[in-house]
């Protein structure tokens, strides 16, 4: 299975404009979205083998991303 990043804009393309507007106008949303992007990046790095992590911890990160 190929590795993929899961940016919010790709996960919810029908809400792309709303996501951009929220990023620009809602600091709390922007903070949550940045946290999501950081989690996604970390998960990708683990799955790609660039960072070591046990399966339980990886699963916890994936649940947090959800």
C-alpha cells in the first residue's frame, strides 16, 4: 500500500474554501489544523521508516489524528 499524507484539504475537497477561510479568520481552528498536520507528518515519517515507533504508539497517533 502506498504511503499518503492526509491534508485536510485533500480529505475534504468539498470544503476547501471554508477551510481556507477558517485558517485565515479563526486562530483556534488554525491551531487545531496545524496540530493535525503535524500528526499527519509524524505518522507518515513512521510509516516510511524514517522514525521508529512501536505499533501501539503509532495506532494512538492515528486515533488522535482522527
